[in-house]
């Protein structure tokens, strides 16, 4: 049972008997002496997808939800379902497109390093790896000698995500993108 002060993004907590994943954390220090630090937490209900907010004192105990984390690989899309395969026993899990929200732009065929959250044997959420490698589908032509300048240009990746890349990057190259902030990291 974690304290509110020990919560991290991605933790799964049981609120009123329903599993909720921590999406956002904010610590608020009070101005008066002796008051406890308050933690404002934004949760997503893993079963319905509804958002919920709560404020907790740092020493308040929360209950971990009964869920399982497994390593999966993205397999294919069967609209509106996204299919993931367990890398251990090759079993497949389907999750609805609406549950993935902003993560869809990082999913490429065969993507490894994904952690799936299972509740009662059903996938309810995924955690992407820190970075992914995606091919550039469209960008303006590269400029020779632009390696020294720090200017950037927009590039549309094969998944539809648009990122700012250095001017010397060409169409068809693969780039590494940070999945937490959606920014270009390096060539792949």
C-alpha cells in the first residue's frame, strides 16, 4: 500500500473497488506552517476510461489495484481493436482504439518494449517504451551544410505524428522520438 507521496505516473490504484491509473501528479505545498503537503492526482478509470481527480495528504495510504503487468509486442490493427501479443506465451490481447488516445501515433508494426496492464485477463492500458524509431514519410528536402545550424523543419512520420527535425534530415530516414513529449531525439 503506497502513500500518496510515493505515487508515480502509471501506478494503478484501487479507488472504490475500481482500478484507476495515475495520469498526472501535482504536489502543492501549503503556505501555513505545520500543514501537510497535498498531492493533486488525476486518474483514469481503467474499465470505463472516465477521468477522476483526487487530493490526498502525503501520509495518506492508498490501495494498489489487483492488476498484472506483462511485456507485449504490437501485432496489428483490426479496426477498432488494436492487437498485442504477449512475448512470453504468445497469447493475444485486444484493446479498443479509444483506450489508447495519444499513444496511437507511436505504434508501429512489431514495436517491442510495451508493458500492458491486465485486469481480470483483459488488457486495459499500455505503457510505451521511452523512445521509438519511426520512418519519416514526408518532409521538405534536406539542406546540405545545415548540420551546424540548430534550425528545424516539420516532418510527418509514417504513423501521422508531426515532429520538428533538424534541416539536414531527409524523407525516408528513420528517427528516434521521445514518447513522453513527442520530440525528435536523434537519427536511428
